[in-house]
């Protein structure tokens, strides 16, 4: 089969690989129908994720049709259309029983930190991903959600990651009604966090980014106010001023680590270069939020970014919450939001490519050009 694989920092290509096979009675093999590129894939592309091996197939946001089923699979049959959560979870461990599928103990036994994730390096188990013609799905009775017959793949594709992640970002901000919310990052995750903040009853929602077309998109898609941090000087002071000198109730980090040499890093200029591993955007969240406020982190971090201004957070009495998204628990609820027209998830797709053109799609998405918000591949 054809698959998009890692070739070293800033390099990916489409190559031939053996078709995946059933390796366990609870596996299914999916023929992939749609596969998206995520901001998390850019961390891989930029060589920021430890133990990313040459030849590893990327892709953790996909829909597909069941092609083959293991002997212990009871919920799926050949021909079923499914959308698959990016975290691989066993369904039966201490954490899975509590809905905390991102903390599954069994899907990546080599780590006591990270659960199994499709196409996300050997740090998360080395499972090949879904930017390919076929993919092996372990614990197939647990994760995959059947796609209703009257819905297209693209309508539900983002249930596998970025929609639940954005939603969880707002939920961790404890938005109950009337809160002021600033979302850093107007990418796919950020705009879904903004939509979710409104659904939870936020009183005011502001997007911060440096890529103007993304801010314009957020304004249209999520009906938010926008701040281009390159144009306002001291963005923390600017945000405090916007919210009565105190700052917003909630800051959401939908950015995470940014590679040196990545577009937004270049756009930000040397003055904002990461120093001693301190992540710029997380410091902004902690500095800008009002005392006693909530900081919600869905942006992905890893070494050498494992540094944060904990003293400021402590003295301001902040609540910090962060998680890899427990995708499965949000899927049914968010499917309902999509069906009933409250979230038009498909509307964030700006670019569609065949699998063969995936490397071009990666660079377009990474470089934040041509109005790109989200790329979807059709194998
Ligand atoms: P993306 O790269 O498309 O978007 C990130 C946006 O942040 C870009 O528009 C960029 O210009 C902007 N940005 C960069 N530096 C900034 C700064 N200092 N302040 C404000 N904006 C800034 O990525 P995405 O797909 O939207 O994903 C966002 C983050 O969420 C990534 O770190 C990704 O790994 C993470 N993520 C986490 C989970 C999870 O389970 N927690 C799931 C999916 C994605
Ligand atoms: Zn993702
Ligand atoms: Zn488990």
C-alpha cells in the first residue's frame, strides 16, 4: 500500500509499505477513506517528538471502512464506516473504565506517561498511522464510532481528534456562563475551542494569533474578536487592558510547542525566541489571565519545553488544567452538535489532496499559507 512516512526533520514522503495485517483477535483493518493532517503532525514533521523513526507512517485523524475483522471483534463488521479516536485504548483498564482513555494503561505498556496513539512515534507505541491506504485498528470494539448512514465522512472526520480537543480545552477552562475567554492559536484546535466556549455560555471570546488570515477565519467561523499579537506590542498588557485591566477569566493554549524555523516562530521574530525552554504562549496565558483564573492547555509540549512560570501561577492563584484529549467520551455528544447544526466541523477544511500529494499538503499547512486552515487527504 501507499503511506506517508517520516524521513527526518522537515521531510516526509509517500512510499510503498506492506499492507497492515490483523495482529490480535481484537483488531480490525480499515481501508482509509479520509485522513487529516493535524498541528500535532507538525511537531513530528519538525522533529520535536522523541523516537520518531524513519519510515513511520503518520496520521491519527481518519475515517475508514472495515475491511477485515479479528475473531474477537463483535461490534464491527466488514463494510462498516467508522471514525476513529486518535488515542488507542483498551476499554478495560483502571483509566478506560473511568472514561480517561488518553491515560490507558494497556495500549502503550512501554510508557507510564503516554497511551498508544496512531502515527505518533515510538514514544506512543509505534503504531502506524492512517495517512495511508490501510491502517490496523487495535481494540476495535472500544474506540471506533460508526458513522450514521446519512452523514459524509468529512462531516464527522474531526470527531477523531481536534473537535473533542477544542471542546475539552473549553471544558477545562470551566466555562459555565458569562466568562471572558482568550484562545491562543486560531488553528483548527483553537477555532473549535472558540465555538465550544460559546456553546458553554461564554460572555466574550477573543482569538490571538499572528497569522492574519487565520484570525479572519476565526472571526467568521467562531464569531470572535481577534488580536494579531504582532500588531499590538506587549500582548499581555494589551489583553489585560481589553478586560478591565485585570485580564480574562480563562486563557486556553491551543498552540503548544513551536519549532525554531516553523513559520509562526519566524513570524514572531528573534525577540520572541524560546529561551531556556520556556514556552512563549504558555507564559502569555499565565501572565494574561486574571488572578484566580483558569488556564487550559491543549497545546502539545515535550522536552525541551518542559518549563513553565509556576511561581507566577502560584501567586496568582490560578487553576491549570491540561490533557491529551480523552476523545472517545466526547464523540457521541459532539456528533449530536454536528447533526443538529450547532457545529459545522467540515467548514474548517480549506484544502483537499490525494495521498500522493501529502508532502505538499504538509508544507502548505506548516507554512500557514494560501489561506490553509485544515488539509484533508483522500487515499
Ligand atoms: P496549528 O499549527 O494549525 O495552529 C496553531 C496556531 O497557533 C497557528 O495558527 C499559529 O500561527 C498560532 N501560534 C503560534 N504561536 C502562537 C502564539 N505565541 N500565540 C498565539 N498563537 C500562536 O495547530 P492545531 O492543529 O490547531 O493544533 C494546535 C495545538 O494543539 C498543537 O500543539 C497540537 O499538537 C495540539 N493538539 C493537542 C491535542 C490534545 O489531545 N491535547 C490534540 C490535537 C492537537
Ligand atoms: Zn491531532
Ligand atoms: Zn485502557
